[in-house]
């Protein structure tokens, strides 16, 4: 990803997050009091906002539907300057995700899908990536039968020179094996966390998982996020262990999306993988200090965090 930067076309589905900050998850049949709550755009909005805040041009490729959740998401996207490549339409409203965030920062999801699963092949056919664009997809584009075949067929028809980035996500095990294999075979940059990497490789370390994934699947490079240990990246030039930045963990919701957005924005701007990893770690360390999903910092804050050191 060098030369004149193109656009980041994000297909990862935008939804509305209903986030609740609790001490711990309630027992079955019990109740828990939330110390804080937030209703905001989430899902694919997290990576869109993170990339845009690094100076990358990011656009959304998805169906937002029609209704109060749709209007909320559209307002958030407009505020960030996100262009919509597919016009919103009814009759369904956008889906929502209830996010329970514990004191440790761990998050648990309950998802209620909506209009994002009504995306059609005809709508996708109007989207044609340019020669310098990068297409980003997540496992949520393929875990739901309503859109899995539609998105997979569109992906298979992209020109071979189109750069594709893919994060399989926490429900990777629920994706149809044939579809998952076809998506991985078309992936240039594979971005995942350690648990997802273990599922795909059975490796017992992020380092070994990154090497295995690079050999087996990715055409350009791999990033394996490893929580408080940082991340590991691998490409044709080598394998890089990038340590995490010490920080105060409040909410890990959306941290992986922020990391992905910064990695891709930096790679598209011509940075080497090791530099992109360090900046992504810095951005994620800032994001997790704030309650809520789309908390990716702007580029000047990221560079200042890097300058401070680990």
C-alpha cells in the first residue's frame, strides 16, 4: 500500500450500540445496575471513525435502513465526514447491539440484527473500488446467511489488484466453512485477535500464529492483536513483535476496530508494517481509557503517545 492513498471502503456493518457499564455480568435470572450508559453508532462505525481520524478517506458500503436507529447512525457518519456509497432505504430500521462492559474492561455482546442484513446484490453492484482503494470486511459480513453469499459473490468478482483486508471477528466459528475459505483465499491483509488466530491455526503463540497465517492465507500480511501483550505483524519483510502501551483500561469495546483502522490508514499512507503496528497500539491504548465504542483518537494524539514511549 504505497503511492497515492486511495479510499478505505468499509463493509463491516454499522449498527447502534447500547452500552452499559456494570461491575460484572448478572447471574442468570438476576439483575445488575449500570453505572453508566451510552447509545451511539458502533460496529463498522468504529473502524470508519478511527481511519478518518488518521487522515484516511473512508467510505461506508452498507444498508442503513430507515428509522430512529438509522437516523442516529447517519448523523454520526455525517459528523465524521463518512460518505455513503449505498443510499439508506426502508422498511427495516438498523440493528442494535447491547454491550455489557465490566469493570475489568471486558465486553459482552447481545446483537439484534436489522436493515444491515437487507443489503442486495444490485446495491453492491454499484460499488466499484478504484485501483488504489482498499476494501475492508469483517466476519459479520459472512456470519449471517441473509448477506453472506451476496457479499462473498461481490468479493470474488473484485479485480485481483484490489487490496482486501479481513477481520474474521469473534464469531468466526459460525461462518460457513466454504465461505470462510473463499474469503481467506482473497484476503491481502488478515487482521485478527489471538483467539481467532488460534481457531484458524491451532498455534500456541501470537508469533507462531502470525507466521502460520501469512504462509497459509494472507497475500500481503497479517496482524494478530494480543491484548495487553500488544500485537504481532508479519509480511514479506519479516515478523514484528510490537509491545502494548501501559494504560488504564476502562472499556475494550471497539479497541480491535480502532487498531485495524489505524493499521490500514498507516499502510495506505505508505508506512511500513512495524510503524503501523506501533501507532495502532498507541491508538488502542488511548481508546480503551474511555467508555464507549468509537473512541479512536486523532493522529496527533497517536503520534504524541508514541513519542511518550511505552
